[in-house]
C-alpha cells in the first residue's frame, strides 16, 4: 500500500475516493479519475478498476472483509468519506486532518477478475477459474 492523500475537499468534488483507490492500487493520484465528477460514478469506477483486473463489491453487513478494502461512511466533518481498511481496521485516511469514519455505511471490496471460459453445460467454469 502506498498512502495517497486527497487534494480536493467537501461537496461536490472532494476526492477521498480517488485517493483511496490510488492508495490501494499504488498509483499516482493524477492517474486515477475523481469518480464523483461523473454522473455515473459507480460505472466509471467499475470501468477503471476492470482495467486493473478488479471489480468493486459493496458490503453493508456480514463478515469483516479480509485484506485491503475501502470503508465508507460519514466522516468527522459530517460528509460522506472513504478511507482504506485492512481486515476491517482503518489503515489510511486520505484527509490530511484524519479522523476516519464516525458512522459506518459499507465496505468496498475489490474482487479480482479472472479470465474464464463458460461452457454451455449448465454454466460450468473451466481453465482453473473458481
């Protein structure tokens, strides 16, 4: 993980999500779009992650995710905020003032996409994929 900090703050264009994605993928901030600038920000996020072999899944309850993930909710400044988590614990807050998440909403887990071949026999998967 390479900690990246946000450079834009507040509504409507704060870039905490952009900084979190850059952190987890170990990219420079300027190489990741500020997804909230798009009307279909989730679609833009999914398209971007797919280029790196990932897909985002949001989990509001259930077991704590393992590995790196994002934790989303309300930050201490009263706005939607995203931070980087590892095994359910905050490991990086992209806001320079920190503060994390004060009201949890969900986890965003990056699922690895695999090339696989779907065969016509009841959708079985081959080529070593799950």
